[in-house]
């Protein structure tokens, strides 16, 4: 699949898809609290997506059984919601979801603290978010794709955190996953040149400990090998003639830059 350059009409459809998804996340963030189950979060997210007249693009994608990925503490991504998994005070929870609006996909992720969390956990969440903004500082036409990757890596390196290597960002549009892949760690090759009209999902996944991950027996849930906690921050962005446009930002309890 070649890298697609979106037309102005396609860009408008993607803007609306992303706006609706950001609205869903604003409600999901407000629902995160001690005592709620990960399945309740999934049910709420599914309802919110459908109320917008959209389709949850994660549900049944390659067999995934839910509309919202809900990953707690040492779970990096793709946590399967369960009525038995109850969020506790001090946990961190990563929500990852997308929707389809008139044939166009959006995708985003956030990690939230559950009640009062430790300074160490907050530092991980903050660093993961800020590494995204460091990366997209390079997301300008004429630059190369891997300048985004290298900037994320350079921001995270002083913290001593592990950058997940098995999972990366991606292009997005009429398909949830399109070319190109967008690694979050430094690359030797420059990658393709960025052009206006490209739409990318940039998503650093950062572990408090080592970078190594493994898959649980459900074949979906990715966890850190050393049991350290992990954070995830993702936006769908548009490459423009100047600064990138972040299509999935919203007013949050946590700073959005």
C-alpha cells in the first residue's frame, strides 16, 4: 500500500472523524475513576461512538473483541475490557480507540491517572505526552518521516525509560492502518519525505522500565516483561504546508500542550 495524499474533501472528512473521536475521549476521561470496570469504559465508548452515527473501528478488527482498548498499569496496549477488571486508586489506564465517519478512520490514545497517582507515574505520563509533541515538531513538509522518530527517541532517552519497539505508529485514512509505519525510536534511514496531505497516527508507547514487551495468552494484551508501568499517547495528525495539524486534540484535565 502506497502512502496516500489526501484530497481537500478527504481532509475535511478526516477532520470530522477526528473531532468526533476527541469528543468521545473527553467523555471517557471524565468516566475514569476508582471502582469502574474496564468493561464499563468499553460499553460507554461504544455507545458514544454510535450516538455520533459512527462505527467503532477497533471492534472485530483482526478479531479484537471490543470497541475500546483499555490497558492498565503494566499493560502497554490492546487490553481487552473485562467486567472483572476494576480500576483502583493510583492505577494508570491507557485508552486507545478509533471510529469510522463516512468511510474515514480516526485513531487516538491517552493514559489517565485513576484518582491520586504517584509522582513517578505522573512523570511517565507527562514524558510520553511531551515526546509526541517533540516528534511532531519535525512533522513539516520537506522533512523526512524518521526525523519524527528520532525526535521522540531523543526526548525520552534522558529519562531512562524504555521505548517499545514492537509496535509503531502508522498512516491512516480510508484504512485504519496505512503506509508508512512511524517508529517511536531512532532510525538510521531517513524514511520518506513528508508531504502536505499525509495523515499519520503518531503514538509513543513508553515503559517506565525496560523496552521489552510480551503478549499474553489472549494474543492481544501487550505487557511489559519486567512488570514496569507503561504510558501511551497518540493523535492523528495532518501534514500541511507549515506546522502539522493535530486532528484529535480536546480540552482535557491533563495539559494538551
